[in-house]
C-alpha cells in the first residue's frame, strides 16, 4: 500500500514577489541616479527690462450742448472749423484721445456730426463717457 500525498499534485496558490522586488529595486536605482541631475540648476541670463513710463496722451474735450453748439476744451467752435481744429491737434500729437460728451437734452444729430468730424480728422481714440 502506497501512501499518496494529495497536496503534491495541486498547484501552489502563492504569489511570487521576487520579480516585483527586482523591478522596484531597479526603479529605485534609476531614481537615485537621475535625481541629482534633475535637481541641478541651469544658469540662464535673462534680459533686463527697462522701466519707461509711457508718455500720457493728449486729451481733448469736445462737448455738444443742448442747442447744438460745439465746445472744444471749453472754447466755442463752429462746426465748419471743427474738423480743421481736430486735424491740427492730431498733427501735434498722433496719439490724441478725444473725449466726446453731449448734454442730456442735446440733439443726437449734433453728437453724430461731432463723431463724424473726429473720424474725418483722423482721430482713432474716441471716448464717450456717460
């Protein structure tokens, strides 16, 4: 009578962690070698900026009153002379900014005429505050 071992024929249900430990040790060595290389700083010479304050642009005030009159910097001006005055101001300072105001009771057509005169004079920066 032979005694047979039934457990010897069954496969072993255990996890072999030796390959896992091998991979982790290789990764550890790789990180240990590359970490000092990555932590080293690189000397870079960047250009320095020159801090220049921008020149403030000339601002003109143009107001259209309720009667349809035009006021350029608090001086009355006719509609026919408005384009010439604005063009002369633009030639003095090409970055001219025009602040165009209208009275609450003012005529809309007067405001549009002033806006058209400013565009005809070549003014690019037009503000219409409330």
